[in-house]
């Protein structure tokens, strides 16, 4: 336990040194580690600036550049807050670091969501659906900045086939494989005849990228736009299935697409397949994610 604590303290000190060396004009009064994602650390400086420090160099830089451009264009366009970029520069070791405003509130989480009663959960999920709709409606899909800075999401059927490969199929129960394949066939037929209109989509809209006000029980902000794509609306719904899917759709409202529930379900299945494939690649048991996939399909 002591070794883990010492390593943690040393790591935070190293990150603090990176920020201080890269931005010597900032007087650091306090510094803490907010979190550690797959590609970057998020650190809080002076209680009001969040610095993102990449764990890798080139692979993450494109996401950083994209996020800067997106946040600059999204300012005051959404019904919730988004961070403002304050600093951006390469560190001495070549990593591209950005500093953005800290949004007041609590990072939402599955544990926090599970602590609420069913009525409150439903209300919050419907809020999220309304926020999605606001973003999809209020960011012009034909804006030049969007075309320059946001990629088009890879074809959904290609993504499904890529994740549901032979290794994944070998460990899935036959009824799950059959149901997933049937859903993919339905999605293919719908998309060929009634393609969805692409929108600006966050594409990483899980609870951890939402800021929450515990007093009002309102989602007040969105963060981490590095995964944003030009995609069909359902792409922002892929973390939500089962009872959550219903509430998200209620909040989202009628967008004229009667096939939106099917598209939402298919996006959720793609996400589950991706998680199962990652489990296998990382030598982790996929049992939990297989159960989530089962709940999504049946």
C-alpha cells in the first residue's frame, strides 16, 4: 500500500512539473489529479483550470487539436456549459498540453446515478436526451468549421463487423450471435432505404463526461469533445440501453426518424461488441460485458 501511495505522489509531482515548465507564467498554488483516462491525465490547477496531459504524443495530438477547435466554436451554442480553452502548448518532451476552464459541479457517475430513486433516474436520463437533441439541432451540420475539424464516423456496419470478429463470435452464446446478426440485417435494410441525417455528435457521451449539480439534480455541463464525429444522431445514444434507452428517447423527442429506437439499439450493440473485443485483447473476462449485451438485445 505504501509503495502505491509513493508512486501516486511522485506521478502527481511529475505532472505538476510538466505544467509548470510548459506554462511558467502560471503561479501554481494548488495542484491535484482529477483522473487518468486511456490517453491522458486530467489535472486541476488552482481550483479553476483543468490541464490535459497526454500519455502518448502523436496519437493523441489530433484529438487535442480537434477539441480546441470544437470548444471554440461551441461557446454559448448549447443549453449546458462547455469548457473554454485558456492554454495550449507543446511541452519540452513534445506532448501537446491544453488548459481549459473548470466547470463547477460534480462529475456524474454510474454509482451516483444508481443512488437515486427511479423517478430521479428517469428525469436525469430525459435531461440527457434533451441535451443530445439541443446539440444535434443547434450545431449546423453544414458548418465549414465542422467539415474541417470533425471526421465522419466510420460506417456502422463496418464497425459492427470489425468488433464482432471470429474471436468474439467464438465466445458468445448462439442466441446472442443470432440476435445481433438479425439486428444488423434490419439496420442495413433501414439504412439503405432510409439513411439517417448526420449531425454533430459528441460520441463519448457517458456519465463521466457530464457535470452535475447535486442540489438541482441537473446536468449542467459537457466535457471531453475529442471523440466528436459527424455521425447519425443515434451515435450519441450508444451508452444507453434497456430502461435507459426509453428515457433517452423520451427526452430526445420526435426528430422525424421512426427508426431511431432501432438505430439506438444497434449503436448500443456495437459498443458492447467493442467492449467484449477489448476484454479479450486485454486478457480480461468478458462475462460482465456479455451480460450487458444480452440485456441490450433481449
